């Protein structure tokens, strides 16, 4: 069952000071992505090795620059990112091997452990030539695993880069929530005792 989280689409501006940016600069062309760990993020591709690698991709777009993750084989799989810790906000630049607008070009599905937190799909538009853009999501529940899919019907290949993660100020950390709950319980008990006296 999905957890009761509210998810909204966000742009790159939602990632302020303290956000983490993960790029693939300096990694070798052809490096296998399935099983790769970069900046603490573990990448797994559901179709296995040989389908997704590090490459120069489509070149420079508004949201991608070499090096980046590129599909070179079957592109209808699920790219899973296991994050090094829980976050509330996630995003990335993407491109599809197409030059026209594509609805539902990419989809983000969030998980907290095995619990499905929520998902959103994003349209792609020429960015400036290849179809793409920025896909960003913010959740009211923290998550630590992300599944990405790309529209394999509309394009034979995808690329992604500039992965951003952060914990928004308006999403309390679990320890803060525990402290707040305990404080409210103590306050409630005091009010109850006074009203019974």
C-alpha cells in the first residue's frame, strides 16, 4: 500500500544551500552503470549490465553536460537509485533521443524502504534540440530509494545527469518528529490534569 504522502513537482530552484549535486564528471566512457556507486548513490538497472553506461550522451543540453548516464541498449528498464540517506527532494536533468515534445517522458517513483511513497511523470520538450528538461519531486514523507523510467515508445535512448537531493526545511527529520510528539504528549497530560482538578 502506498504511504500517505503528498508529492509535488519542483524545479532546480527548490535545491538551495545544503543540497547535494551528483554529476559523472571524470568517469570513463563506457563505464557500466548497473551496480555503480557515485557520491553514495547505488545505481541498478532492471535489464542488467550492458544497457546503461557513462558516456558523453547527447552533448550539452540545458540540463545535461558530458559525462552522463546514457542508455545504449534496451531502454525500457527501471533505473533504481538507492540513496545514502533519507531525503525529501530529488531531481535530475534528462534527455530523450527525440526532438519533439513528449508527454510522460520520464517518471519518478519514490520509496521509503519497500513502502511506495508516491510518483509523478514529467513531459519533455526540445531542450534546446533533444527532448528533455528537469524532473524534480518533493515529498512530505522522507524517502531513500527512487525508481526512474523513461518513455521507451517515444525514444530509443535516454540520458540523465545533475542529480540533486536535499531535505527541505518544511519536512521534519524523524528525530524532530519524535521530540515534537513527546512534547505534545507531556503538554496534553498537564492540561488534562489541570482540567480534572
